[in-house]
């Protein structure tokens, strides 16, 4: 049995970053953790059309893994297909946006989201509103970098420092969320630079998946 962390875009370098981000967690997991790429997805999920378009192939991909899965993590900050996958699967299903927001609220009073693009923000606002936690959101600010542009580490980190400082100093956020799975490599350095806790969503969701697997084991043991 395996926790499958599914990258719904087709960029292998994003999947590789996710795999590195969760690697330290493997020692704490009762089952293996495998990061996978959805080959049918776009290179980056940047629009609502991209979000909607990956749902069907994502469901098919996960259906083929159902018998060997302990849990699924949808590793895109728009949480595409999350409700549909929960309906389809008998396994725990975690979305990185939902998990990161829930985690951030245990680490601070007001969380700030660092988005890739301005056009990502309305999707995030709908999601935060649907979760009923708008009063805990300090602000959502964009890097104005697309998913593929995040591969330029120097440029990306400079933008992260600038936007993160604005969220801290202007919006008064006391915990930050990296709003894209393509930002996995920057959590520790940004946390040290800004002096605030930074939530990397793939790690947050994978930690919850590990917890859900452990919780399920207590039910099985009791039975």
C-alpha cells in the first residue's frame, strides 16, 4: 500500500520537486510515499480551464491505483477534482490547498497566500470562502510568474522574498502559504529570510495523509 502524491500537470521537474519536498517524511510514514505525474495534464495549471480539464484524467489515473493506495494527495493548489476523487475512492483523499490552509491556521492567526499569477487569486478566494475561513486570510498576493518560470530559482526566490515581505509587513500575515506545488524548494530559505512560518502545501497534505493512514490503522486494530 502506498500514499500517492499526484501532480496533475505534466511537468516532471515539478513532480521531482514534490518528491524531494516529501522525502524527509518517508521515515515517519507507515507506508511508502510515491510522487506521480499526470501525463495528460498541461505543463502548468494556471487557469480554470486547466483545473477543469485535468479532472477526468486524474480520476482515471487514481482509479487504476485504487487497490494499491493507502491515500491520495492531489498536488495542485487549485485542488482539481478533490470532491470527485473523494466520491470515487474509498481511500483518504487530501488536497494541498485545503491541507495547507488548515495547517496554517494552527500556526498563526492570519495566513497569507503567495500565488503564481493574479488570475489565480479569484480561484483561491472562492476556495477560501467555501471553506468559511475568509476572516483568517490576511491577503493573497502574486509573484506574476507562471509554473514553468518557477524553474528559474534565483528569479523566483527574489520574487518570493518581495511578496512575502509585503504579506508580512503590509497585510500583517503571521504565517505564509506557498500557493503552488512548483515552489517546494523554497520553503526553508524563505522561512529563514522572513522570520515567519512558511507552509509548503505538498508537505502539509502528505503529513495529513500519513496521519489518516495511522488513524485508519487504529480502527483496524480495534476491529
